C-alpha cells in the first residue's frame, strides 16, 4: 500500500465522541506495552504519529488516524496492566468492548501478542470473544527482532496452538524495528478493505 497521507484525527473516550464517518476502520488491540502504537507507526512509515512509550498504559483513549483520506487506523488502549487503578481498568473494558461490539465500519481487528511470550490468559479470552463475535481478525506477534530465527519459529508455533489459529496466514511475525512482516500485514489490511468496499 502506498501511503500518501496520514493524519491524527482525534482521541475518543466515549461513543458520542467517535468520528462520525463510515470510513472503514482497522483497529489494533493487545496487552499494554506490547507494541500497538509502534506497529501503527511502522506500517505507516511515520515515526511518532501514534505515541509510543516504554511505560505501559500510555494509550488510554481510542486514537483515530486517517490514512490516505480513505480509512482509519484505530489505536486501542492496552489491556492487562495490573498497576492502573481499577476504575480505569473498568472503563477500559467498557470503552473497548463498546467499540468492538458496535462500530459497524470496523473491517479488521489486529490482535497483537508478544512473540517472546506465550499468549496470556487475557489474550486468549479476547481471542475467544472475537471469534464468538465473528469479527475478521489477524494476529500479529511483534518484537520478533528480539528472537533468533529458531526461537521465533518455535514461539509462533506455540502461539498458533494456544490461540487455535487455523491456516498459515493467521499469525504474522512482526518487528517494528526491522519492518519484518510488514508486507504480510498490509496484504491482510488491503484484503479487508477490498472486501468492505465490494457491493453486497
Ligand atoms: P500502550 O499504549 O501502553 O498499551 O503500549 P503499546 O502497545 O502501544 O506499545 P508501544 O508501541 O508504546 O511500545 C512499547 C515498547 O516496546 C516501546 O519501548 C517500543 O519501542 C517497544 N517496541 C515496540 N515494538 C517493538 C519491536 O518490534 N521491536 C522492539 N525491539 N521493540 C519494540
Ligand atoms: Mg500505545
């Protein structure tokens, strides 16, 4: 995909605040600090568009980015960070599950896991929920630059087994540092955008 323009649209904390458009949306979801914002920047080839941080829990709203004036990328707040106050954890659930359940223009949900670790309980719960809602989704195992080829192969196999992913294409190893996996993720995004635009 050739990126001709990227633009931060807004941060939304509630449904009333979502951008009022029906542009197709690709949302990025995963544990706190797993690398969601870095993945967005890496896919778009723009440093610092989505704010990244080594402190978990950086992103606490839904952040909408307009790409090529044609679709949105949505950076969702990370889950599973125990040290955030309970009220925030609860509002996370509400903000994110409302978005996932209600946003009709959502065409693809990218779930991000850490390639170094086995998927967490929350990763698995989320996956189950997505499957039950029949949302089109793709899993990206990021930070692959931190592993040797062998370890990566082994870990992807393990993640595939525990997430119950079917077919080769379902878990893509990625590195925001080297760009490894970029083509494959874009292919999945393009496909989802095409499907969403076909009549019927
Ligand atoms: P929250 O918004 O807090 O939920 O975090 P996030 O999931 O958006 O993570 P973010 O992109 O801010 O990245 C967290 C940390 O991981 C940062 O220090 C990044 O530089 C680092 N990181 C992200 N992706 C990669 C990667 O592919 N390789 C390496 N080596 N580091 C990465
Ligand atoms: Mg973030």
